[in-house]
C-alpha cells in the first residue's frame, strides 16, 4: 500500500465517488484508510464525565485502500504510485503517468568504508 498520511486522494467507489479529499490515517495491517469527510457516521453516546451532554458524535470510518487513488501533485490527475531508487540510495514514490516524484520514502544511504588492519 503506497498511500501515506496527508496524501491527496480521489474516492473511486461508494456514495462519495469522485470526491477529492485528504488521508487522515492509514492502517497497513487492515489495508484501510480514514479520509476527511468520507464515510461519516453518527455515533450515539450517553452522558458521561467525558461527554456531559451526551447525544450524537460524527466520525469518519475507515474504507478499503483499494477504493482510493492518489492524486499526483504535478499533473493533478489520479494515478498509480510506483517506486524509484536514486543513485545515492534514496527511495521515492513516483507518479506512473508523468514520472514526477510524489514524496521521499527513505533518505540516502551513507557509504560504509571498511577499515583494514595492518
């Protein structure tokens, strides 16, 4: 799953189809993501110290990550995400349509020099 928090995505299926929104949370184990303003449900809560008035709370539920697609910041189109390695060992997420870098996954690697005993 190559979706990260704060990515701009478009919803592919469901009642919110075509909506562009931001990723709030990613669960790699479950393969689900929470999106801002998508899959909003109302939860009824009773009075408590934490919630003295009780009533209804609105919250976003997680949807499967297969139902979204990342929007490339360069070409502003929904795209699949690939991976590219730089010469110095840095790893980048790449747009499959325009080949632009979306973000850096891991920093460049330090060169390790061997010390030989004489």
